[in-house]
């Protein structure tokens, strides 16, 4: 009985955060995937094909005469349509099609039973969480249910996803290495979303990048810049950057590396107060100002657990946080130590997650997914990623200060300070690059000295 209870607790606990301390990530259990219907093959449709038609098409044998007759109706809408999905998930699947005007599109179709099943899934989750609460009073997981109730209906509305896509595309239009597929509203509904088809390899596919001569370090820097802009500057954050939702490619026109951001159903909107406190906290972590780390961690709800909070945010040990997370990359030994000790902190993690602002929960998940991509690319915790974060924090805080003053002289002071701080970061980055080049040249000279002279 105790073993079964422990299994039940660990199942629910899988929603907690990862990267050592935080186990809440899609590697274990995402509230958006919890108990969702895993249906088989479905044929995509658009607004004019009803729910009943889709259901009837799914009920007939694949490849039968009746199936082919029903499938032929799709050709009234598309010149060609691939009924084999490009990808399938718990909520929907995506098909490639060509419209009669020649445009190639991606058709995202919601599984027919998801809407009806979602309320049952949330109820089941709530029952399990309450059961765990009875068995293990020290664990608090009601936040998981609250988040699922808030986020799942938004993800099930594909029109909301389309609006998010257009908003982030407009918000980050100055970033020339980001591609957000265009939405075709005339053929989209709450359950069907038509968008521009964009091909590419998954962001963690090093073989694809090597084959297409795409620099993994450049991609890692680009991804860090995109998410730093979202989190620190704009407070509108794409919270599902798993590799299937982030593609890389060479731009067809310029040949430059480009990141394609897909699946815009799950976003977190940060309040200004939260965003500014989060900026201050990361600035303090990067520059190893431990008094301010404590101050802003506590402002974000960490209380006396602020050391654990800092470790969860950075996926580094407390010793590394004190020495400076930008001073040395994470080692295999440190990673192993964090993972091995994580279980000892589960009650404290549960308590912390129950007290931080709800906005922080999806930020934790996003941070963890981004770290997973960096680990796959071998670029985790690089100095350039921290410098990019620091740039965005400086800009965000300066913008807020300028908005808060009516004095032209004070605004000029703030602008000068901002420019000076950004110049310092650029200089620091230049020094790091020069050191790297010198080191590389020294290594090359040493190797040449070791090699025998050809006769």
C-alpha cells in the first residue's frame, strides 16, 4: 500500500520542476498533456467541414471506398492534401496542404474529443492532487490544477493561438533571424488553424545543422536573444519551446540562419512589477550581488527559501551561484550532484512553488526547456547567453525609469547610464572573444611545434 501511495505521489510530483531542482517540464508531465486523448490518425479539415463530418470520416476504415468519397470533399478546399500528419500531439495534429492559389499551408486540426475530454482530465487531476494531499500533507500541488484550468481552455482555442502568433511577430519584428508563420484567418476557426508552411530541422538536431552548415553557437545565441526580449523587455513569453516547436533553417533568400517559432497556444503575460523584479534578480545573479539576489528572490515569493529559488532558476548549485554563474560553465559533476540531491528537497520545492506568483510557474518550465536545448547543442551556460540577458535587463530597467520621470535631464542621465552599461558589456564580450582567439592561436602554434617537420 505504501509503495502504491508513493507511486501516486511521484506521478503527481512529476509536474514539479527539473534541471536538478525543478521537475516541472514536458520530459515528465505537462499539465497540458495530462490524460489528454491519444487518438489515431485524423484527416484535416477547415471551417466549412463540420465536427460531424470529421467524426464520421474517422469512424470509417482507412482506405475504404467510403473513406475515399469523404476524403474527396477536402479537394474542394485544397489542390493537394497530405492525409498523413506531419506531426501529432495530445491536442492536435498538423497536415501539409496546398491551396488552389498555390500557397503551401500547414493545417493544424484539433482532435475531435479533446474539448469534451479536457474537463474530465482536469477533474481527474484534481482528485489525484487531493489524494496526494491526504497521504502527504507536506506536498502542495493545487497550483497544478489551477494552472491547468487557466491554460488548457486557451490552448484549445486556435483563434487565440493565431492572435498570439501575430502579436509576437509584431513585437519582435526587429529581430531579423526570427520567423513566425503567417496565419490565414479566412480558413481558420477555434478548432482548425491554417498557417504558412515553413520547413526546417528541429533546434536540437545537430546533424541537420551540420549538414546545412548552420552554426550551433549562433543558433543558441539567437534563441537566447529571442527569449530575453520576450521575458525581460516585453513580458509576453512563449512558454512551450520544446524542440518540436522550434525549428532552424537557412533563409531561402539571404542564406542566413533563422529560427522558426511554432505552436503559440501557451503564453505567459508578465505584470510590470513581476517583470522588473525578475530583471533585477537576474542582474544580481549574473553580477553575483548576493544581497540583491536575496532581496529580489524574496520579493518574488521565495521567503527564506531564496537559495533554493536561485538554484531552481539557474539550475546551478548554491556554491556556483555564490561564485558567479557566468564565471564557469556547468560541469558534469555539478549536474550529477544536483540531480542526486533533488529528491531531498521535494517538500521545500513544493512549498516554494505554492508561494511564488503564478506567473513564475510557466517561466520555470520555459527556462528548463531552453536549458534542455542548450544541453543538446552543447552550449549550456555560455558567457554570451548571460551577456545577452544582461543587455535586455539593462534596457528594460532603463525604459521603466525613463517612463517614471518627468525630468528631461533625468531621462538624459538614464539614457547615458544605459549606453555606458551596454558599452561595458560589449567591451567585456570583445575581451572574451579576443582571449578565445588568443587561446586558439596558442593551441595552434603549440600543435604546429609538436608536429614533425616534413622533408
